[in-house]
C-alpha cells in the first residue's frame, strides 16, 4: 500500500453552529439533566430517536472487506470507478441534446489517473485550472489541452509561468488567462511585453454571483478596448460563473437571467470584434449545468465535482448521480459507554436523553469537512467538542479497527490530504492513483 506521506491532519476546531445548538438541547445544570433523564424514562417523546441501524450495508461491507484485503490501515480516499463511469455517462446523456461542450474542472479531480479517466470518458480535452501549480502539472500531463483559468491570478504568479513556459509550443502552456479589471489587463500586458510572448485573455463577467467579474456592460466594453490596445494580448472569450442559481427559489428563472446577461455581453464583443465564432463562452458549474441545456449564448459548461458527487452536491438537479468518492477512517478507540469531560457522572443520564451519545468512537484523523455515512447513526459529538469524536447508539455495530466511511463536502478539500487514492472496481482495490502536488 502506498504511503500517505502527504496527508494533512485537520485540527479539531471549535465545532459548527449546528453542533453548538445540539449541546444547548441538554440542560447544563447536573440536577436538571438528571431530572430530565428521569422524566424521559416515563415520557419517551422527550428522548432523541435512536438512529443506529446496525453495521455497514452490503455496499460498504464489501468495500471494507476489499480495503482490508488490500492491507489498508490508515485513512485513505477511495474512488469507486464503476460509479465514476456511471456518473460520466449520466452527464453525457444530459448534455447530449444541447450544443454545449464540456470543460473539466481540474481542482475537483486532483489525481492524474482520475482526471484522465474523466477526460477519456467524456471525450473532452477542455480543462479549467485555478493556480500556477496545476498549470505546471497540466503542461506535462496533457500538453495539448485547451486550458482556461477559473479565476484571475496574481501578476507575479502569471509572470513566473510565462517566463518558464513562454517558448513552449504546447497549447497547455498558453492558457486563456482570466481578467476582470483594467488593473489585471494592464499587468498581463506588461508581462506579455517583458516576455515577448502573446497571451490570450478571457474576460470574466459578473452574472449574479458578485464575487468577481466585470460589474456591468460598460466595464466589459472598456475591458475589450484595453485588451485590443495591446498588440500581444488577444481576447479569447468570456467566463460567467453562476453558482448562485443552484439554490435560487426558481433555478430555471435564475438561469434565464444569466443567459440574458451573457447574450448581452456577447453582443458587445460582436460589435467590437466582428467575428466571435472561434471564441470560448464558458458558464455554469457542477451544480448549475443542467439549467443551461437550452442556452444559445454560452458555448460550454464547466463540470468537475459532479463526476464524484461530494455531499454538498446533493441537489435535485444531480439526483441521477451517485457518490463515487469516500474518505475511509479506521476506528482507533471505541469508548463503551461514552463519557464526557466534565460530565463523567452524567453519562447514564445523557444516554437516556440521547441514545445516540451512548458510544464514542475516535478515528485516525484528518477528515476535514466530511460527514459520516456508514455505518448509519453516527454523528460528531457536540458534547465532546468539535470533530474529535463520533458518537452513536448501542445499535451501531462498530468496533476498533473497523472502518467508518465519510463523504467529503467538497472533493478539492479532500483529495490532496491522504496520499494516493485507492481505486475500487466493485470487488477489489485494483489500483492506486497518485495525486497532483498539494495546492490551494
């Protein structure tokens, strides 16, 4: 089994607002807590429901057995390649009836083997990168790829990349740099002049997210003129990210607003440039691409996380996709019954009020923003504090050296923490995928 030398352990933290609220459900006065537990013995409705349901289901039991046969004993990220392939096929079916190309977001798929699988499955050579490290990786990994930046980068980082790759004939070494202000355009022009190297500029427009992008059509028109005034700069297209529509009251109506803004922006480019057929008009993301199927303004959508479907992507629009990535954590210690610092004498009363606090489980560590999914009934113990301990009821079938399976909230927040990724083919851990270099 490959080493996990690059794994990063997360601090326990102070716990979430939700966890703090759970603590407040229990009386702080020991006498009141004991009285409440006594009353709960006569009135079961006062107690929390027992959420334990035994051990792993068939899927996770088989995955645990495969991991143990592979000699896994540390935390690891697992990717189920059968589910990955099914998700790729599902995304392709959704896009099949549209005119949209697919650009793969690399920060969500941070392992060469994983990214290669998605590229092969989708047939796409269009990539989106978010930092200089990944740009360097892509020049070696897929030199012929068409790369678009997903955010404007600091001028120093851009200058360093251009200085080192300015003479490379590889398309990936000449990405579409993203700019959303006159300042960035001026900085990129200076970099191009210093290196004597042409640079492609994609202009970011704000389509409602408001965290970046040119704020209105007047600003866009000014930016176009600035780029055109520089002989070494060329406009390569537009980018308008619209994550805000995913959880709007009516995502479809919100998408119409985005499309309208985008069409207005394209009309400005046509007015100033004349021909725009060769330009890139990028929009959407994993949460929003299904709302752009009838979009006639954009030419492509960006998708990354949807292929492995982390927990934050459980939306109605992505209901056809399955979780394909899990964090696996060995149980180092099972505390039976669970006792809590400063409340040791109240363990029995706590267990009466909340049966899901009767057992405690300490994991290996480094599980970030992930939430436990198997065995069912586990939760982060708000009483113990932060994410130091999971708790569960007597009905949770879990022992030391068993595995807990967690779903990461975001794939980019997990794939670089645990070393090589274990590849599950439905029966065995059939391969290990090294990750790209650690990056923000």
